[in-house]
C-alpha cells in the first residue's frame, strides 16, 4: 500500500468524503461568481487563477503536506538561526537534520522508513541547499538544469534534454531558491531588476528571470561545471576533437597566436577555452575577464576579474570593456576574455595588436566567416567612427586562428573548423580551413555522426610565426605539406 492509499484510508475514517454533489454545486456557484468555467485543459497556458498549465498538470504528491508541516515546524524551532550564513556552519546543519528527525517522529501521517528518509532529505535540501534542485546539482551526469516555472524542470544529460520529476511547491518556493543563489554573489532580482546572472559556489553559471518579464512563473537556468575541469584527454574521448588537432591547438597556444573560439549557445565554447588556456606556459602572467567567473585555470600566475552590474541606483557598473582596458595596466602576458559581446571587442583587438600575443576569447557565431562579421559589428558598437576597411584590417592583423565549436544533432559538442586568418585581399579578410569536420561520413544506427575532424591538406602560414617561440608542428599532421 502506497503513502497516498494510507492517507486516503485515514481521511476516510476521520473526515467526510469529498466529491459530494453539494460540494460540486458550491464549486459551480463559486465559478459563476468569479466568471470562470471549469476547464480541464489549459487556456493560453494558464487556468482561471493565473496558474500556469505546467503547474496545473503536476501530479499530486502525497508527501507535499508532510514536507510543508515539517518545514514550518523547523522554522518554529530554529527561528532566526535559519537565516544565518549556513555555508560554513556545520553545527547549524547538524541541528537542522536533528530537528527534522524529531518533527517527523511526531508526524501523525503514516510514513514508511523510505518516506521518512525522503522527506528529511528534501526538507534539508530546501533549507540548507537549493531545494528540489539539490539532487540534480549533485548528479554528475547532469550538465544543465532548466526550470520553466515551479512545475516543469528539464535537464541535459549526454547532450540530450529530458524532463525530470523535480518540482517546486509554488512560485514563491522557486523565488526563495533564486534569491538564495543570487544573494551569495551580491546580486539581487526583483520587479525592478527582473533578470540576473549569478553563479553557484562551485562556479556553475546561473541565469534567472522573474515576473513581470516571466509570464508563467520564475525561470531559472543553471549551467553546471565540473569540480574537476575537463582535460584534453576528456575532450578527445568525448569526440570533440582528435589527437592531431589537439597537438596543433596546443602548438598555437604555446606559439602565442591570438585565438577566437566561436560557436552558439551551449556549444562548449567556455569548456574549449578552459582547455586551451591550460596550454599556456606556467610562467606567463594571465588576466582572465568574465561576466560570471567560469574559467578554471590551473596555473598559479592568474589574475581573475569579473564584471559587475549597476546597483539599484544605476551606479557602480563595471563592464567587460572597463576590465579589458584596466587589464592592460596590469602587465599581462596574455588576456583571456570569457566572451566579447559588445564594444569590448575593439579593446580586445587593440590588446592583441599591441604586444599581448597569445590572447584568447570566445564569440557567439555559427561559422568562422560569421565570426569576422560579428567582430566587425561589435567594434562599431564601441561608438568609434571607423571605416569598414580599417576595422577589417584590425581584425585580420589581430586574430590568427578561429576555432569553431558546434553542438550537433546527436548531442555531442565538436570542433567543426580550425581556420586560419591569412590576411586581406582587397576589402575581404581571407580565411583557410586547416581542419574541417567530415560530414560525408554519415550517421550510424544510434544517430551519432561517424565523421571526425580531418586535415584539409593546406599548410598554415602561421608555422613560421610559432617557430619564433620555439614551437614546431610535424608537417604530417596537416595531411601533407604544400
């Protein structure tokens, strides 16, 4: 007998049955007074009370009332201690778990040992962690968590998106979790500032959107990052690139070429950037600049900077562009920018062109050629009136290699192009692919692409440049010298 059956039997013994015709008449009168009709299906995504259809479709959880009572009893017992800084307070964590055990021991609802353990774990996660998301955050196979309101949660596993059973009690419950996350990094979210970027203590990136911008309940997206960063061997095992490509990319980084990693959202740009940054020699002074700190460099000589949004009074904003300009005064050997998306592109290009060779950054773009167009557009966003040819000359002079990353239909993130910027012909920046993904190999019976990155046979012109840094690449890696 399940918990729902046991609760139903107890209610049948001690309470009047629901569903009596009089109850239905009362419900009908209430509907008539409010102007709402009973409607089992969603109407424009919401029911008559303004609740989203996704929450309405949520199955009843027989443990929900038990969790609410345990949560309230916990607040009554521990009071204001619940709002102390719990991150490092092991004693408070112990007291919370002990109190939960005492509360559940006094619970009248018949609970099995498994039910009791489940409620205790969920209440502890809600108080001490991130509520229903805590098991997902602990799951190493989950790479992204997408909360589409309190009643609908999706995750990404192995590149595939699937729905999970995690649920929030209501939107207020979800908002408490969001507030807990953003407050830890000095951010806030409310009706005046309904969107926020933040991060978890492990570095995972968090984006939250609340009402009035979010129409069907608060929205939360968490991109997880492994506590143990991926290595070159990991990406080779995943099929992101091949061993010869890894050797070429390592030579490009060690040879102090300026590189741009481009790709769409969720394509693996930051992961690739983190791996490439690991090739930087230990003696180089590295300044990293990010919106939300995600890079996990292992070198010791690393200075990490993070942008900051304006406060509620509209003051105190520190942009990526501000940080790039300031980084030039910090005597960096290399500058690593998590992503350029605005006028900071101009300052980044200037840095690459003025003695900071070997700098790295990422850009949102679908192809290497689109990357150049995006950079040109972002330079114009800096508000500097420059002719198109002058901008393109800056780009062609600054950027040496473009690494294109794509999340393919089989869910695997792969490098699809390693492209060299060779210079200018007239007003056009010229490119040549050194490696390109072989789509012609087809797809196997599981839907996975059979192809890999293959050399195009073109000998890159940057070989002479990296030789100045004492780095050489075996010509055979390019499929034959030309």
